[in-house]
């Protein structure tokens, strides 16, 4: 019988993916259903939910950028402990304090804590990987968070109907405490990794990361432009899902079932893009995805019936999948400061999280008489982003 020895490095990598999956489930359960909570508890409509989403997006932008640099300087595990600890305290506060101002503050603190987690985990799963194996690491990373993201969105409404809105605080709080415990264990494993490296005298040296070519830098710029616009669409959509649910008379449970379809399509796209790599550094794939994103986003928000909503989500999920995957892959492939690049990648997400809902809220405030004014305004913003993508590509050529 052949025994397979699992190294400390492999255990650490598996633990990072475990942290990633748990964190994705907890944060999606909270943030995606926060807007239902605000609607039912404080009477928030589309405009106020979009304004809240824009505020949280601004917090995310600033925090992610700084957290990526902090992790690079102060250490990955110190940053993870701060993030999980802050999020645990925030979820506990959300259970205790019921007023509107407290809930907005809780949302902001959870956002800051989240920003300590994602750039750090992205760096941990990519650090030390040879160039040939990096696509596999990024592929697994994307699939893990996408699975638990889709699952949380799908079952979140059912959990709320069975346990009430307190579940969006209690369950994430329990997950954060579990993650904090796992992080302390994971930190101890790094000592064993260092010892293994000293003992592996015959092992070949790791392949140094190849310098980023001008072409790679161009695609990194385009991906960093496209990804925030993808999140313009995503965060605008998430903030108005309670409104879509009301439009089609859907309970939170059925809204979770139907409106999470694009998350599962994105998961399928991640799996396909992980195994099929010919899209790497090919503009036609990134450009086509951006165009499909714009059309499908507008179709979702202006869907006349459930069937149109379902079809639009299929195209939306596929486009989002390639755009996000491009941003993370090029961020990890084009340099060695992994957490700092991860912080920029996440900060770009935050820009989209802020800008899209802000434009949607302003259009509803100043153009209330125009049907679908929010969808039209955000779609126009996405078209501007598409123009910027083409401009970068033409300049580089």
C-alpha cells in the first residue's frame, strides 16, 4: 500500500482554500441579504439601498487598497487575524444594536474587515507558485469562492424565512470565530514549511516568476479597468434585487432561488476558464465579455417577466466570470508583490461597488419620472468603461 505524504505547504494551501470558502459564504449571506433586511426593518427602497451600497463600496475601495499594502509589510497572518477579529466584533454588534445608524456602522466595519481578508488570501494561494502552475492555483481559488458564494445566495432567503434576519449576523459570527481559530493554527504551520524547505536539499529550486512583458502589463491595465465596471453592474444588481423581488412578487426565499442563477453560471465559467486557458492575453474574449455584460445587465433590470430575467442572468454570469477571472489572473501573473496587487484588484472592485449604485441612486433622485432611469444611467456608465477598454487596447497596439 502506497502512503501519500501530505506536506505542511499542501496543508497550508488547503487551509487557505477552506478559509476562502467559509469567508465567501459568510460575507455573501450578510451583504446580499443586508438590503432585504434594510427594506423590511427600516423601509429602504431602491434609492436608499443603492445609496447604502455606494457608501459601502467607497469604504471597500479605500480599505482594500490599504489592506493589501499592510499585508505586504506586516505579514499575511497578522492581517487575517485583524480582519476576522474585526468582522466577528461587528457581527456581534449587529445583533445587539438595532438602530439604523448602528447597522450602517456595522456594515462599514464588516467591509473593512473583509478587505483585510481577500487580498491576503489571494496572495497566500499564489505566493511561491511557479509560473506554469499559477493558473491552477488561481483556478481553484476562483472555483472555491464561487461555489460558496452561489450557495449562500441560493439558501440565504430560506434561512431568513426559517430563522429570521438575525441569521445573517449569527451564522457569519460563528464562521468568523472558526476562521480566527484556523488562522492561529495556520500560522504555526509556516514554521513547519520553513523546516521542510531546509530539509529538502535535493529538491529543485522554485522557478522564478517571469518579468511582466509589455503585453502582460497592457492586459493587466485593461482587466483592472473592466473589473470595477463588472462590479458596477453586480453591486447595482444586488442592491435592487429586493425591488426586483417586489416587482415579481417573490419572497426572499424565491428571490434567492431565482436571482442567484447568475452566480452558478459564473461558477461554471470559472471551471471552464480554469481548464481552458487559450483566453489568456486574448483581447477578443475580454472585449466580448464586456459587451455582453452591458446588454445582459440592462436586460436583467428591465426584464418584463421571470423568463427574460432567467435568460439575461445566463449571459450576465458568463461575462462576469471571464472579466473577474482576467483581473485576478493578470494581477497574480504580472508581478511578485502578490498582496499589494491583490489589494489593487480588490480596490478596483470597490470602485465599481461604489460607482454603480451611486449613479443609480442619483438617477432615481433626479430623474424619478423616467422609467428605468437607474438601469439606463448605469448602462451608460458601462458603455463609457467599454470605450476606455478599447482605447487602452488601441493605444497599446
